[in-house]
């Protein structure tokens, strides 16, 4: 079955540590996205990539970094510069083409501080 | 202030009752997407609306986009416990289809 796989499901970060969240898709989608979800808030866009080797900052990119070396993969690194990393992180992707399509989401990674 | 306002924030309804969730924008909604989320899980796509006045239905859920394309509603008929969860609207308000703006979500509980 095609889909988006996020791992791990739960992640704990020590102070001063960088951690990387994985997002892999086998939908052959061109564009991929990273969102952060906090309680009582909607999804906020961190970074997105519309093509391999290219990505753009979203609304809350500070303290995060990404790479897009392969079409299938869009890992997110939460750096030590992100002072409030505790949140639920969602990865999404969308296919190309002339018709408008919905974004498909992974099951999320919950990041907490130790 | 939020670019996309969702109301109500939470809703408790008795099983079998109807309910409506609203999603309002001050900007044109070029594409409007409804998603459902169970706590701690990803978003499940429900419906997409693009044209003013468009209405779509799936099982007991109906979504509408108003003629001015600035408000959408999600209506559930004869609610069931399986309808419980968080409903989020996401919108393309730039017209580029490259980014979505999301509402804060509506938490729905269905009591027996």
C-alpha cells in the first residue's frame, strides 16, 4: 500500500541535542511538507519542498533544518536552537499535475524534552 | 489573529443528533480541504471543495463552500460515536496550491 511513513512515533530530546525525524513516502509525490501541531492550535508549516534538492521555509522555520536529497525522503532536524520543541510533528505530501489534490499525511511523531 | 477561523472549538452532541462546523476566512478560499484527526494520529482527508456554491457528501458528512468562497461548513447528520475526533479545515488562500493554512480544529465528542 502506498503511503507516508513517519518514524519514530515517539522521540525524546535532551537539552542541547539535535534530533532527526524521518518521513518517507512511496506515493511518487513531488512536494513534501513538515508541520508542527500544538494543543489547541492548528497546523503550522515549518518547511516544504516542491522538488528534490530544493526547499523553502514555512512560517516557523527557526530552529529547524531539512534536506531533500531523494524524492521519497524529507527528514526534519530539530536543532538545539529550537527552545520549545515539544509538539506533534506531521509530514505530508502531495502529487503534481494540473488538477488540485489534497495533501496526504503520515501518522506523526510526538517529540518531548527529557 | 488566525487567517482561518474555525467554530466551534469543541462540540459535544448526543448520538443521532446533527451538527455543523464552520470554517471562515477573510480571504478567498481557492481550495478548501476538510480533514479528520484522532488524537495522536495523522490527518485523514475527507473532502475538497473548489468552486463557489460547491457541495459534496460522503456517507453522513456534507461539506459546502459558499458562493463568495470565504466560508465552508461541514455538516454531520445523525452523528455516531465513530464521528468523534478533531475536524480541521485547511485552505489555499494564496491561489498557488503550494501551501495550506489550517484552522485550529473542532473537537467533537459524541455521547451515547
